[in-house]
């Protein structure tokens, strides 16, 4: 039965799908790196999950060849040798989805990363054991439940309840359902009878194959922005709820900090944060920081709405390739409960490189940049998992995908960036120059774009900012003009520019410093809600108007930065908090007063 | 388990030796290949099938033959026997003492490849280390457990800077703690290794240093093992002996060159500039061995040094390193030429962990704002310089002219230093520079900060 001689982990979810087909065995005949060949004594399916050897290393069948199978192992294969047993699971590589995900950290195959007797990750980690939740049934015997319906609620001690979903493949008449009370998430909570009369028990937790997108009833066209709390994004380059965005940038330009700022400040219900081939300290940082931070919308700890999936750069590369699918599957699971999910992937380049490495190992013909020819379609498939949709349970949920890209030498013409660009709607290009000047977020206003922006004007209007679209255009035009004028100034000198153009440069400075710059570490400014953002847009625009009128009235542009209100204007983001919006009115009034004095000819003090 | 196999070698090709499978070895098990033509060579089992074994010889295979080669199997992956006694000792690139002293009486054996640290076990590095170098302490602070490389280039004084950091580094108002240095010389010239040894000896640090030397004249394939032996010792000292370890790895460019050489001799498909596609992951298995672990008193801070080929920061070696490490300190040939010592190019330099190690709890409440303002102003100064180079300083606006002067002072008096400075001295120098800029330009400082530090005294 069990040639490894190890007690089987009954909760191992990849066995849940093992319906009908007996589990097969095989024996290693050759092994090199993370790939092995084994002689099979039963039927294996392509992409079937397997366990290898005494430590039950997780692997996936990647090739069938006569009576031999080729297996890619997701863990360190040291010590394996011919003769070691390989055990089939009868199901494709799957991850367990249930109420135990929120607030925890997992590896790329969704096995919990918890403190243990050694600080190191050893091969052969186990799946999450069953965890007990307070279960509340939301269905009664006799009820007809469609596949994917909500049949109950589960809550961890002191935490909000989460919906319990039937698997998307299971529906029918409720035969019995567990009463309210403590229940393990692996125990049968509800028994259903389907149309054919077959009965099936489902638990609060179910397995789902990672490479298969979870089904929805119908997709919707995104029409509302995901509010990120970052001005440069929400105002200039918004992403839709259910949309997709990419953040390319060389090392140290601010991808991770921006993703983390979004994870903290965006108005999603659930954050799935994937650290894919990045630093262990960054993952530890999320774990240390998020429990301390408060979700501005619910007042609860941010960690409670977060799932962290970590395959750090020193963890096995083969699992890196799978980790992105694990993350997408988890995100879809929460979407299916009618929640709005933001999936942050840092970095998709490491995933693509893992794909390249795995492909190279199988001797596939390398294409552009050494990547396999199917790179573009894999990137497309991943971003397509972003959607806003009517879910099987009858609610509306969404997954917004935001992926970082780490282009070699920061060159955006490389394959991963250029293919991603074809599939995302929002492109947030990070700029080395800005990053080096410590101007954050270092988003380049001319290289970045947001295709859907115009569609969000109604949303902003209904949230009290009817000038959003107009001001956005105005800001973008000004930034464009700045680039042009700076090129010119480089040739003729700034002093030689006409007053109007010198003014435009000053205005662009103000727009950058006062509005676009936003430190992720400033206690006041790390997040900017729509109301404060609207007020700051208004004050900035007011300054542009006043300055223009002043220069038209003959005021020399260089006198403008000497106004008393100039520094407070540049610093308004850091000085004026979310609940002091009236101070923006005062600032606006001060600007008006001082400009009036300037134009009125009263020579300002000290001039 | 020690098994010796004779007469099993069937083929030798580059670094690979193909044997008939006559022992039950596991993948990755360490071996030693003995041959009458030289000292034993380390290797590992790289592939296995029912009939054959492939041994990857981790040192030069020159002089090996099929008939007389004897392979010893260790029955475990390559490991290093360690004890606190490694301090004060000198080893070759594979952990064998070369100082004439006795062998290390091993208290524990650790696999040299190490294991990935579980991220949940990592504690956040936050203890500010004062190095005495203003461009680091004030602008790109180093903290315990960080990996912060020096991006240098041939002929620049990176060795001197590394020694200065290693010998000066101290924690502010905290217990000094047990401090240790692990130095890995990877393909370095003898003079360079000797410079480190002599400097550490002069400062009295040699007794708490373990030196691992793979000199330029040593086997290049062995270079892949040198940082692994060194970091295994460093991890042992940090997590078992509870010491605060500073690991200096130099020169990582030689390491990467060796990686490229071995990869191509194995016939792997090359990636950028002929370096293997897996170089990112390979480097990560070294750099990620820096850190601090919950419940362990020690820490492992890494200061790798690399020389940028053709001074190009976009070259795969600095590029991939920058993507893994927690910042970088970049040295500039231009500053060096102008006599700015240390020639640290501040704009491309970065310490990502700085935000966790500075501010009121660690250094000074206004330290982050000061650093940010200095950066913003220096970036403007560099821009103004570009403008001035075309239209001349006279074509500049008044403000830009002041930035021009600021830039020169920044390099000449802040970056450049003759003596180590305390953080207070560095900060004072920073505030002094900002006095000469118009207040309206100082948008990164609050009114209170301006009043406290910039009001004319
Ligand atoms: N929005 C921000 N606010 C304040 N500081 C920032 C911001 N973004 C980036 N930084 C600074 O820049 C540093 C580098 O940022 P980050 O680690 O996000 O870079 P990255 O693009 O993820 O680099 P890599 O590709 O190497 O992971 C941070 O440590 C921080 O000091
Ligand atoms: Mg990052």
C-alpha cells in the first residue's frame, strides 16, 4: 500500500481528487538535478502529482514515455537514487483551499511555513493539518445547492467569518449538514446527493488543481478603479477592479515597496502576496509588519486579510514555476466567495526564468532570450486570471493582478516586459533617475499608461470628484510639456526660455513634488484616500491657475517659489492627514491671498 | 559511510567523470577522486541511473586518468567540520587549514550548500552599524544581517574600504557583542589577500577572523566552493556560537566567471553574455545566507565585493547581484580620479534596510529626512551640472548655480573624508551643506527640522 512506510497524511489534499482511479507506483531508474525518470507499474497521467521517497517530496509528472514517467520534483533531490519509490496521487497538482489560508504564510506549493525546531526549510514539508473552526451551517437538508454555492461559514477564534464554498465541481441536494460548532476543516461538513443519486461529502476545505482556472458564471467588464491609495496611480494610471497591471523596473527602483504599499493601502477585501524568487527578509518583513498595521476600512489587523506565498530566491526553482499558479488559485478562491482580491506577484521575471530553466532541462528549443517559445502564452494565461465576475455562489467578486517585472539591466525591450505589455491594461514603468533622486514612487509619467482611465470618470464623479478626468489630462499634458522644455533648456539654457515656459517648468516641479511624490514610509502620507486625493488635486490645479494668471499679469516666474505658501504646498502630502481636509481649504486660501498680493503689485517682503 | 571504488571510471569529459554504478550512492553525495597525479579532488554525484553514475569533479580534472583513478564516496553531501576554533585560522578554498596549524577539531558538520532559511524564522535586521563612512552611515546605512555589496571596478580602492568597514564597524550604545569576521578571497591575487590579512592583523582583528583563500593561481572550479565553505563557517559562528559575523566575499566577479566556465564545460545553454541562466538562483543561494534568526543571538552580515566588467553596472554580474542583495555601494572611477576618497557614487548607491535601522529609535529622528533631502538636492546638482556642461554656468538660473556649488561641496566635503566620522559628525556635515540652499528648495524637511538644524546660529 504505502511503500515509503510513512503514515499517510490523510489531509493531503491532492488525494481528494483521486476519484475512481487506483493510485500507481513507480521506481526511480535515473535522477539528475530536480528531474527523475521512474519505471511505472500502473497508469500515471500527465501533470499528475506524485510523492517521491521517504520524505514524500512533491513532484509532478511532466512526460510519459512507454512504461517510464518523467517527474519534475519541487524540492531538493539530494540523496535520491535508483530504486527509490515514486507514488502517484491520481490527481493533478492541487492546493487545499479553505478558511485556514488568511493570515498565514505558505511556500510555493501552499504548504504552511511555520516555526519549527530548525530555522531552515527541509525537503519534504507537510501539508497543513486539519484546523478547527467555528462552523455555522447556512443550508438545510433538502436544500438544492448549485456547484460552488455557499453552504456555511467558518470563523477562527475572534476573527470574522469566511464563506464555506462547495467545490466548483460539486452540487446537489443537501442530505445532511454539520450543526453549528467546532469542526475541523478537513472533516465532512455537508453531504450532497447529485442528480445521479451519488452521495458526496464535502469539507470546509477542498482541493483545486493549480493550473486550472476556477470557473465563474459570467465575466463582467471592469468599470470601477481599484483604489490603491497611491496618488500617481489613482490619478494618472488607475487600474480596474478585476484588471491587470505590471510594474517593470531595474533593481532598487521600488517595485517591492510599491507592491507592499498597495497591499497595505488598496481597497481590496483580500490580498494574496506572492514573493516569487525574491528576498527572504522581505517576506519576513511582511510577516512582522502586517499584523501591526490596521486595515483602514475594517479597523482590523492587515494580516487578517492577507495570504503570503513565498518561494524565496534560494528555495527550489522548480517550485517557483508552480508558485504563481498557487497564488492565482488562492486569489480565485476568495473571488468565488464574492470578495475583491488583489494579487501581487513579485516578481514575474523570476517565474519566467524558472520556466526557462525547467524548459532548458527538458531540452526544449530556446527562443528569444533563451525563454521557451510558449513564454508569451503563459504570461497571457496568468494575467487572464484577473477578472471581475459573477461567481458560482451568486455574488460578484474580482481578482486584480499586479505583477512586478525585473528586466535585465532595467531594459524594457526584453521578452518578459514586452510580452507582458501586450496583456496588461495598466503599465507602471519605474524610472532609475527618479529612484536615484529618491523621488518615490519612481513611476515615469511618460512611459507609464492606463488604458481604462476614461472609463473610471463616472466612479470619481459619484465619489465627489467630477473634475477627475479633466485634471488628469491637464496633469499629464503638463508633464509632457516639462519633458519637452527640459530638452530645450539643455540646449539654450533655462534663463533663455520665455516666461511662460519657465513657469511651466515651475508648475511641473510643483505637480511632481506636491502631488506625485508620496513616501511609502511616511506615517501621514503612505496611503491617500480618494477624498484627500481629490482635495490635493484641487489645490494643485488651483495653484496652476493662479500661477498662470500671475505670469500673464506680468509677474516674473522666479518670484513664485518665494511665496510663503510655496513650501507648505510642496509638503501638503506629508503635513495634512486624511481627517484634516479643511486644512487644504486654508492652504488654497493662502495661495489665493499671496498670489493676489503678488499680482496687485505689492512687492513681497524681501524681494 | 566511506566506500572506495576502483577501476569503475569509464569516461572523462570536461569536469564530468562517468562511472559504472557499483555503489549505492545518492544524488549530491560528496566524493574524493584520488589519482597518483596530484592531491585528491572533491566532487559530487551529479546524475545516477541504474547502471551509471556521473561525478562532477569540483576541481580541475587535468591529469586524471581512467585506469588509476580511485573514487571515495562519503555517503553524504559535501560538508565542513566546524568549531569555534576556525577563528584565527587560514584555510584554502575548500576548508583545509593552510597555516600549518592542527586540523579543526570539529564540533559539528554542516553541509556546505546550506539550506534555505524559513522566512518565518527570519528576524528583521534593524541594528544600525556605524562604519565611519559618511556616504554609508548617513546616506546608505548598513544594518546587522544585511547583505550590502560593493560594486567596484578594477583599480578602485574597494579593498581599502572593505577593511575600513570591517575594522571600524561598531554598534552605537549597545553591547559590542561577540564580533567575528569571515573573509573569503575568491580568485584574488596574493597581494590582495595579504593586504586583508595584514590589515586585520594590524587592527588586532585577525584572532577573530577566519580566512578562506582561493588565490588567483588556485583552481578556478574550486572558486565555486570557496564562498560556500566560508558561509558555512559564518553560519556556524552566527547561529551556533552566537557571534555577529561580517562576511567579506571578494571578488564575486571571479566566482561568476568560474560559474560560466563550469557551465559551458558541462554544455549548458548559455544566457546573457555566456553566463548560465541559473546564475540568479545560484548567487541567491550565497547572498540569501545573510540574516538574523529569531531566538538566535548572532547575525550574519555580508559585504560582497565585485568588480564591474568594463565599469558596466548593467553587466549580468552586478545586475543579478543588485536584484538579490539589499542595496549596493557603488564606487566611481570619475570620483576616484578627482581625488574623492572614498569614491562612493552616491546616486546609484542604496541601502534598502536603512529605513528599518535609522530614525528616532536607532539613530536620530531627523536622520531619514536629512538623507532624503541630501539625495534630492544632490540629484538636482548633478542635473544642473549636465545643463552647465552645455550652456555654461552663466546660462543657468540662480537656483541652479547654487545647486552647482552644493554638488561640489557635497562630493568634496561630505563624501570625501580623511578620518572616520561618527554619525553625529556626518549629520552635522550634512546639515551644514543644506544651509547654502534656498529654504523653498528644501521640501523634504519639515519647518521644525529647518528651525532646529538650519537656523543661522
Ligand atoms: N514608495 C516609496 N517610498 C519610499 N521609499 C521607497 C519607495 N519605493 C522605493 N523606496 C526605496 O527604494 C528602495 C528599493 O525599493 P524596492 O526594494 O522596492 O526595489 P525593487 O524594485 O523591488 O528592487 P529589486 O528588483 O531588487 O527587488 C527601498 O528600500 C526604499 O528605500
Ligand atoms: Mg523587489
